[in-house]
């Protein structure tokens, strides 16, 4: 009987390891930090070229934790001294990692302030907020603004910047358990806005013309995706993925009826 128990336990452990993805590595092309192809950076010099240009994304599961790493084209800086306000050692970037863990259901609308939807059948169950803001500010923001989406929000237990990488660590249980094969990912590159609009979750707006702290090349109506860079399938970093991103973030606006436009529909990447 003891041999049966040992063999059963070993089988379960092997099955669990086979189900989980120990590590996922994806690439994103350089030079696509322009949203649908028209966006420009804010005019203030702190927004250095490449600061929102994602180049890689890794997910690693280790000892009950899940580590997320997002590579940036240039070294990550902290021009607003985030440590002085309880932050995480960087100032400009705000990254949202959307995770599709189930074949059906989930949330199809992005968090407030992004103006995006996910493609049908590619919606998400969890979204990890990788932000310079302290945990208390993040909790307050999503409790006030995320509505029913707040049950999907995961705040990492640790977030930090190292060189050209922003890294966050979350407990696997907060993500619903190990991330099995077939899990989908989408990484949204945005900018940390400490003084967001009342309905926006710490996101920086995109306007028609760039301003000191506003991206340009979009619309002054609230119909354009406030997204600077994303992953697109197959996420191998090929130049063809630049045009694929531009198409994915395409939108239409109706100045006479801003709610009548079509929002960008974002794909998941299934490694």
C-alpha cells in the first residue's frame, strides 16, 4: 500500500509539473512604441525616447511564486524620485499584464483609462498591475474605479526595476494557481499618471497633440486606445509584428457621438 501511495504522489507531482509552464519568454520588436502607429511621446524631457518601448516579456514560476519581467529598450529611470513617496524605484512606466487562464468567460473590457477591449474568446481572468505606485495607492484606485473588474486585479507583493527590466513577483495562488499550458498573455505598456482623471486608473491620456505630460497623435475624444505598446502573436519580435500592432490598436471616433466609435480589440498571445 505504501508503494502505491508513493507512486500516486509521484505521478501527481509529475502531472502538476507537466501542466504548469515553468517559464515563458516572448519578444516584441524595437520601435513600435507608437500605439496604432501615430502616437508621439509627451514633450517633457523626462520621457526619453524608448522609455515605453517593450522588447521582451518573461514569466517564470518558482516555489509558489510567479515572476514577471518586462524588458524596455532603454534603462529604466526614476526622474520623480519614487522612493520619496513610497514607490518602487521607477516613475514613468505603468504595465498591465492580462492573463487568460480559461477557454471561456472572463472579462473582455480593459481596465478604466485604456479604452480597449479584448477579442472574443480571448478575454482575461486576471490582470497584474506593475506600477511605480505603492500598494496602498493601487488598492485605493482599483477599489474606487475598477467596478466588477476589481476581482480580476492582482497587486504584486514586490515590484522593482533593474537596468532595462521591470520585474514583479506575485503568489501563484493570487493568480488562481499555476499557469498551465494554453494560458494567454497580453502586456499593455502605459505611463504612470499620479493625477489621473476621475474615472481613469492611474493612466496617462493620449490627445490629438502632445503636451508636457500628454501623449500626442490620438484624439481629444475618449475613443482612442491609451496604449503605447503591446504584444502581438506570435510575439517573436519580427518586424511584421509592428504592423500587426498598428492594426490591433486601430480605432474610429465619431466627434458627434464619441460613444459610437469602435474601440481597439486586443489579441492574447498563447505561447
